[in-house]
């Protein structure tokens, strides 16, 4: 044969598809997914069978694990020794298995994820409950198949005298399938099987009165009965599993949280480390120390708290942010009829019952055959003793054993098996007493044969036998439930005080978006002077707030940024802040219009937005509370080239004053503006002519009388009393507040409702910045253009004006 003829020319995708298909079939059927009948994966079954064959059982001495691993690899499982030993160790870990199948001497790992000792150091034997999985193995109860090299045989499935799949659960990942079946309480599962035998159409609701839910070896608390029901109905579902914790008082008026049960399959060392990291990184305030006090008496993690700390809040934070509370996902896949299937609770119980019917039928047939065979021999022996002398004479006259058997069969009508038993009989067995013993045995055998035949002929009798056996299992091995089940999943509410140290700080926000929080100490040390700020930028807000407050920043593009104060960068007063785009991204041409600190998002508080194109929007403050705030959020919808010019906070009984650049002012009550949702655009605020735009809007208490101040592009400034105007209604033209000129008419650049301590600043086209104190200006009527504060021909036209940010305390309605 030539070299080229040795190789097949096949397309790659065909070869890969075929090989991967075979590999997938292998790992699904023969590695990662348990059998629905005995709840074991092949490697586990082979380990248990090997130990059973070697008589390494619970009633004999422990034996070196390495010997067992060698037997398993040599006879049944041609894979790596570590994978076999790992599987063997898991079967002995009482925090992974609800009822351990292997007892081990030596270090078999720990809840901290420590590795077990090497197999040359540890010793193992089957546990007594594992022997029940293998009971009647020798009675031809299950199919036997050749092992990998055809030198021996191994079982396809174990007889499994208890429902191991549900009792010990299983977890595994294969190709295209994964499985997660939680452990359950042996007593409950057996009662569930019996209920299903008695009432084959029992519903999940009826079964759940018996099988309450998973019962983890590590205890803990399960929340969500509805989800358990869903999982039992469909095979899929998720439940919340949390550790068991209590709060204890300790010396010095303090408390500590003690955890004595953790969720199933959570690594204790990692959990303790994570809690300690939260303490070290100050993600949670109030934890003084975390200790793992676990010893041979049981698990115990102690979290010592500082004085006057809300222990409930800390515990909720730990539930939410560590593995002290996890979500367990049911995915109940098992192999049924050589195929992976997603099984409901009833499917699992039925698969087990069907398996038991077959096992008990086969073991009964085996017992019946043996009883009949023995009965036949016993009858022969009884007959032989009654004609003993003739028999002895016949045997003595025979040439050899074969001849003796033939003569006995011919002369006295014995069968071959009886004749064999007679010639093999020892002389001492021929005493008189033996006849009565044989007759008793014959009676017992006849009763057994009748019993076995009745089981085989009646389904009801067969099921009764299975039930009797299961009740015996329950009596012998059942223990109390360890996991508590709670009806509802508790919603975790965490007070911010738990996670953030409460501290008063000073927040500065500039129009261009530079933001920082500064300690009051740093501000006081520089007397509020030497504030670092870029040229052409100015403060929008200088606010005293607490680290537990929130800050809302509104931009000209109708967006807002929601920032918890404790997340702001902590920077000295004399240093420039961090740009807000480092916290939340905003557009290049976007700037901050207003900064608002919020302690609580209360009812009956509102935000009012004014836009350049004459729209006004009023919304409830509470709808601006955000859960997710990693990006800029919508404050209101803007049309095309519109922009936000002012944002104000009110209590619902304020007046609104809005001004256009052409000198029109309109005053009305905020109740004229309907309350709308977060993404709405609002309504018309003022009637504008073409080319006219809104400069700003102000709100003030309907009892107060602020001075209204305007600044024009020509450098004129003018102060008016509110009573110069008449209160009107929304969307009107308003009243003129400047004298119209033919040449170089004044256009308003800035508008403010001012009080005593206010300062107004403005910049000119020549880069100059000026300040004015509005209350130093004389009162004017509506028909004048005020007085010039600069010479615009020399110093440039006014480009923008703003009110200097005063040092504000947080907005606290109780202070009003």
C-alpha cells in the first residue's frame, strides 16, 4: 500500500464535527452528568463498585486510598489518578455531600478550599449508607458490561436502595449540558417516593408538603418557595441561599455579628477575606475586626462592630456584597435512557421508582431460583435418608463417582443435581437429627418460594416490598433538616450610613465641569481664598453637604449627573478639581448650569427647568433619584438647538419670573406649570418673537420681594422692584423692562432675582471681569435702561453674567 493510500482525504469540518460529536457524547454519557436512577457519575460508580468488590466496607478496617485508586484505574476507569482521587475525596466531604458515601481517615480537605492530603496518606472505606447503594449487587439486579479492556465486568448502574440523586444532588459541566441538582433530606425524599408510589399522579403541590425544598449539608436559609416550586415543575429555577447570622452584644456597649452557617459550596476562607477587604477598603463602615473562630465544635465567623453601628445595616450590606448570600440555580439534568434530560421532581421520583421495580423484580427472581434449586436438593436429601441403607449398598457396589450417580438416578429416580448432592454428602450428616433440620429447611424454603412468587405475580405486592425497604432506610439513616426555608425573598435595604463615614464637606462645582469635595478644615485653613480655577471659568455652586448626600448636576443639554457625594474626589481647596467627565462622561460642548445637593428625595418638592427657546418644565424631585448612574441621565427632552438656561428647586408654592434677551419679563405662579415626567419636554413659558430667546428664569417664595436685576450687552445695569410688574399667567408676552432704542438697542445678557448679600460678576469681549453689588444700584422703573457700569466702547461688550456662588448650606426644608 502506498503512503497516500493510507490516508483518507476528508473535509476538515466533517472530521472535526464527527470527532467533537463523539467526544461530546462520551463526556455527556460517561463523565459529567449523573444517571437519573442511582444519581452517580461513572467515576463515582466505579469507585464505589471497586471498594465493594475489594470488601472495603463500613464493617471492616479502613484501607489506604492509593490502593483503591489503583484498583479503580487498573480495572474500570483508565484516567488520571488525581481525577479519581478527587472524586473519591468529594464523596467523603460532609460539607459537600448530604450523606457521605465514603468515610475517610486523614485530611480530606476543608471548607476553606484546602487540598486533601495525598492518597498515600489517607485511608478510606465505604460508609454504611453507601453499602445500601450496592446491596443486592450480586443478585443480578442490574446489567453488567465488560470493562475497558474486557478483562472484567462492571455494573451499568447500581441497585441504589435509596434515591441518591435527590439526596446528594449533583453538579457537572459537559458539552452543551450542565447540571446542578441540590441535595435534599433523605427522610423527606423517601416519604416523597412513597407518596408517589401510593398516588402516581401526585402533583408538585402535594409533594412539596413532604419534600419542602433542598436541604444543604451546610445548613443556611433558603428564600423563595415559589422559585422552588418552579424548579420542581420545570427543572430550572433560582433560589436565594444565605448564611445564618445573629447579632450578639459584647462589652463596651458594642455588638458583633456571628455567622455559624454559610451557603452551600461557598469557600469560607474567601468569604472571610472578602469581608475583611471590605473593612480595610472602608467600603463598609463600622467593622472593627473580622475573625474566623471555626474549630472542631463547628463553624463560627465573628464580625466585631464599632460603637453605635447599625448591625442590621452592616449585615444587609454583607448579604448583598459578599457570598454570605448567593443565588443557587437549579438545572436538574440527568441521564435517562442514555439521554440527557431536564427533569422535574416527578420525573426524578418516577425514574427512581421504575428502577426500583426492575431491581426488586430481578433480585426476587434470583432469590426464587436459588430457593427452588435448594428446595430441590433438600427434598432429595430427605428422600435419601429414608432409604439410606439401600443407597449406601448401591454406592459401595459402584465403580466410581460417575457410576454411583448413574445407579442412584436409575434405581431410585433422583435427578442429577440430587444425585450429585448425595454422593458429595459427608458421613456425619447422616445422623437422625439431620432429618428434622432438613424438614424445617424445606418448610422455610416453601414459604420463601410462595412469597417470591406472590411478589412477582402482583404489582401491588412488589410496590409494597419497595415501600417496606424504603421505610427501613428512613428509620436507619434519616436525620433532621438542616436548611431553613423562608417563603419570600427579602429585599435588602442598605442605609448609606453603613457604607459611608458621615462627614460634612464642601463641594465646589464650576461651569466648565471641574468638581471636588474639600474638607471644611482645608477650606478654613485658606480662609476661603486662593481657590484654584481656570481662566474664563466660574463657580456654579459652593455647597456644604454631607458625604451621605447626593449631588445633582444639570447641564445645558438637558442631561443630569447623579453623583453620591462620597464618590467625589477629595481634593484640597487650593488645588483645581477633577473634571466631571472622569466620573461620568459628558459631551465636549456641554457645561454645568446648576448644582443641587439632595439629602432626601422628598415628596412635594419640584424642579423647574427654563430653556432658551421659551419652554418651562416642572417635575417632582423624587423621580430624579437614580439607581444606576454610571452615565448622564435625561433631565428633560430638548428640541433641536434648544438649551437649558436655568434650573430651580421649589416646594410647590413659588412664583416664577422669566426674562427674554429683548427685554420682556413675565411673572406667574408655578402652579400654572403642569407637573410632568422625567423625559417630558414641558410647556411654553413665554411668547417669543423671531430671533428672541430666554436669558434666564428665577423662582422665589410668593411672600418674599426680591430685587430684579438685569445686565445688558452695552454694560448697563438696572435694579427694579417686583411691584413694578403685574402678575400674569403662563405663555403670555410679558411686560417690557427696557426702553427700546432705535440705535444700538440694549439686549439683556443676565437676569437675577437678588437679595442682600448677592454679588453679580460679568466678563467682557476684551477678557475683563467685573463685579457689581446690585443693592448699591438705585431703584429704577420699567421704562429706563439703568445706569452704565462700564464703557462698552473701551472695555468691550458684556458676554456673560453670573451670580457669584455663595457658601450655601444644604437645602433643608425644615429650616424654612
